[in-house]
C-alpha cells in the first residue's frame, strides 16, 4: 500500500497492525508495527506539504519509540533485536533526510552502521543489515540532493547480500534516481531495465519509478527514445 498512490488504506492497515502487536508479548512485533506506522506518516508528509514537518517529526518519534522496545544494551544482546534496531535507525535516518535534516540523517545512519558492527560477522542478519544500511545511505543522500555521495556509497554494493528482491530492486531504483539527478539519464534508463527484469512491479507500479520514467521521456538526453517509450507503455505512462 505504501508503494501505490495514497488511498487511506495504509492508515487502516497500520492501525490494525499496531492494535494486534499491542496485544502480543513480542517486543519485535511491537517495534515493527511502530516502524511501519512511521512509514505511513513519512508517506503522508509527501502528500501534505502544509503538515510535512509535523508528519516527519511524528515518523521519527515513532521510529525511535519502537527502538525503546528492544533489548540491545546488555552484554550479550539478542541478535534479532540488534538487527531490528539497525533497521529502525535506517528508517529514522531516511525520515530525517526527507525532512532535509542532514545532521540527524548522519547521526541515525552512523548508529545503524555501529549496529552492523555489533552483529556476528558472516551471519545472515549481519549481511542483510549491512545491505540495508548501504541502501538507506544511497536513498538519504539522494533526498539531500547529494547524488555524488550516494553513488560513492553504491560502489560497495557488489559485495553485499540484500535481504530480498524487493530491497535490491529498491536500492537499484534509488541509484537510477541518483544518475538522473547527476545528469546521466542513459545510466538511469539502463538501470530501469535491470530493475524491470528483476522485479517488474517495482518499475510499473512504484510511483517514484513511474515519475522517473516520465522525467526521462521529457528529457531523455542520450537515452534511446524508442526504448524509453516502450518502457513507459509497459508502466502505463502516456505522453
């Protein structure tokens, strides 16, 4: 629901998740429910410019509140709690970047990286959080208008294992956005085709990717116009 145009259903789903998690005794479920509600507030900030600052603040507050449910300060913290804490710090950093707060973005993403270093090396949790941190660094620096730094971080991606196809495709989409921001539309176009082969819906239904396709159609640079038009047709974009 977060990937599609806002309909109000995302609020209902997040509320039900919070209610269900609140009745459980699992701190991981409660923290995850807080994280997803924070994502809904972050999404709302994009749709409501007048209350954007409030929504961003609420998103950060929910994310940090979620972290309070986790047990990470003992000598031998639980690995799953550490992994979710790192993901929450990624979410908080992304929310800060959405709000244009560079200092808090840096602080939260640095905390996420510290959490990566606390996980047992070589484990799935360690590999997946490392990939998530890198992905959020790319996303955050793009939002802050610093595509060069984002692409610098992206160079480390080949050695990482993404937790799932969706996160990998999301990361590649953010790299495509960075190339477009950096004035390299052909590189962005090439990546869109890579993403489409990997996870078609990430290109054809994700609002940000469809917007990027439209921008490339308007200013294709050296990207092949015929291929762009075919991609736009598959994504339901008409010019």
